[in-house]
C-alpha cells in the first residue's frame, strides 16, 4: 500500500516544489534517488547559474590559466554535445558578474566551430552580464528566442562602442521576444558614442519591449526616437548614475516624441532635474501614465515642485502614484511652498492613491491645509510629506484626530509634525478611533 510520502513524491509538481526548498547539496543527493527524482532535482539545480562555467565544463575539462580565467583542456568532441544538451535545456537564468569565472576567446571559438545548429540554451529567459568579462562579446552564442529579460552592464570604456554595438545588433533577430532590457554604463559616455551604438534601431526593432531601464548617458534624442516607436512600452526608468553628468531631456523634437497611442504607464527618473521631466512630459503624449517618480539631482525650489505637479496632473489625467524628491545637500533651501498654488494643482489629482514629496522646501502644514489636501485627494491611500527640516514643524500631532475622518482609505501617513507636550498613545488612539479602528492592547 503506497504511503503518503510516496504519493506526494510520485506527483511531479509536488516533487518539484519539494526540491525547490532544498539546497544544492541536498538536491545532488535527491538526483540519485530515482529517475523521477533525478529529473526534478536536476531541473532545480540548473535553473539558475551564476556563471557559464558549469555549462562549459560539460563540453570539455576546464583548466585554470590565471585568477578566475579558465580555458578548455582539450577541443570539444561530437559526443560532448550529447552531454551538454542533457542539461542545457534546464537553464532558465544566468547572472554573471565580476565574481564569475571568465574565459578567453579560444573557448567560444571552439564552441562556435563545433556547435550543432540548434539553440545552445533553448529555455534561457533571463540573462545578466557585465562586459568586464572578456566573454561579453560572445553572449549572442547563448541567446535564443526564449529570452525575455536582458541586463547588460558596460564596465570597460575601451570596448564599449565596438563590442556593445556588435552584441546588441544580434538582439532583433535572436531575441525578438525580449520584454525587459537594462543597459548600464559605469563610465562617462558621450552622445556621439551613444549615437554610434544605434540604440534607436535596436529599440524600434524590439517590438515586444515592455520595460526599459537605461543609464542617463543613453537617454539621448536618438534613443528616445527608438523608444517612441514602441507601442508596447509600459515602463521607462532612468536610474541614478554617479559616473555621468545628467543630459537635458529638453532636446526633443517632433520626430522623437511618443505618439498618442503610447502605452507608457510608468516613468521613473532618478538623475534628472524637474525641468528636464517637465520638458519631457510637455513634449510627449503620456496620457496613459499611472506612475511618476522623480528624484532630482538639483536643489529644486518651491516653484519647481508646484510646476512639476501641475504639468504631471494636467498631462497625465490617470496618474495614481506620484513621488518627487530633490537632492538638497550643501544647498540653500528656497522659500516655503505657496499654499494656494500647491493646493490648486492638487485638485487635478482625483485619481491619486499615493503622493510622496521628500526633501521639499517648507510646506508650513497645519490642520486646515492638510484637511484641504485630503478633501482634494479623496482616493489617497498613501501620503508622505517630508519637508527638508530647516525650520520647526508646524503641523501639531494633536491634529491627527481632526483629519482622520477625511482619510478612511489611508494605509500609510507620514508628516513632519510638532509632537512636544503631547501624549502619543492618546493621540494615536483618537486617530485610529476616528477612522473606525481600535488601538490594540
């Protein structure tokens, strides 16, 4: 009579789940139990690799040449490919960085000369690689139509233009189903070099791209033109980059702006000024935008906070999430935000569920102004107004109980508050009671 354990392990889905909770050593033991166990344990073991070394070792013994650099100890034989394909189809993710094993060109030339016509990694869906590895230029050997996520970090200035351009040129043909691409550079790249890489042709050829994250140095008119052709693009991110000065986004013409049919719903800029983003939003049709997050590299004054809020809410009527912050180190804080203009623009945010303003000029909040804000934004679930602490807070902690009835859906609230001489437990009890909650013992 079969036991409960044998019934569980006889089901492939459950056995796969069990193996997923086991570590590499345990799964090596699991692979020796039976044919069924072996299949599931090996699939878990090979699912994600942090180097190409385990795969290449299937083709021929690897010999250490010097620190972290390996080469084949012999040439690849026809029978080696049988062993390789027994495991290669199980690989779904490769993350190779500066800690990974590296290989000289001779290894990949041997692979290219002897490989069968089929894809080497037919189920590879995610690939992260840095060009500090000499094997970077041979990435196309392992790319297949199954690839949906590609993260390339450029670390070597000397090889950027030639190798990057050649590597990326294979993507439209070999990775036509790519949905997410990340391009990062750890060194300064001028616009002329970026133009020579022809990112505009790359982006416009990858029609299935939904998410793009590119270093600020790559966000130039030519690449914007390519991105504007993508009808499926949903998310665009310009991450923080301390190695390159920000490039103005106002160098935009009608030939490289997003069309009315753009599906862009999320825009995140971590290294551009508020004025840059204002210019971008004014030049592009971003009516479908749902989420906007901007972390400026400049000390933005009160007028720029209000202007960006106004442009965002007027150009993007469906915005649900806005997060704005500014770098304020070693700068003179501007005059307080004018309440009248601030609340006037917020009346266009009826759909907002999240509003985050960090390191703002003084907001001079009081019970009346916070109440007006909550009335203007009835859908808010998250509100964080964290002004730069150059002056004492003006919103009293005791005011929480007065504004609580205005925010029944609020899940997160953060304000710069005056809390002296106030018993906190009493105040928070009143706040939660006013919202229909009971403070737990």
